[in-house]
C-alpha cells in the first residue's frame, strides 16, 4: 500500500511541475508597459508533447490605481509565487512522509 501511495504522489508532483512549466513562455518581448508579447509552443508542438490544449494564463493580476492614486497590482506577485511554491512543497513533503 505504501508503494502505491508513493507512486501516486510522485506522479501528482510530476504532473504539477509539468503543468507549471507549460505556462512558462518560450520567450517574452516587452515593447512597453502596455505591449508584452509572450511566445508559447505552437499547437503542433503541444500535440507532439501529448497535451493538446489551449494556452491560458496560470493566474491573472490586474494593474489598478490605489487610493493614493498610485498604480498597484490587484494581487502581489510575491503572493502568487508563494502560493505556487506552497503547493509544490506540500507535494514534496508528502513524498518525504511516505518514505
């Protein structure tokens, strides 16, 4: 039973890493603060990798004006990154507990 749980958890962590990596663009070209061009794999390349799907953002952060009239983000980039890292670390901890 312990081996089955280990393999399932390992597979889950690998899927999580693959999913996160699928949202990383191949390249980004920043023209100005309003024009950022992210280049992702083509549909043909995605099909070759065995995961045909539409590329959608992993998360969405809006740029808005704060009460003081200064620009701010709707969610801190730090919080978004910490959430992703927390999920990954939970998976790794689960693997460690099984062994």
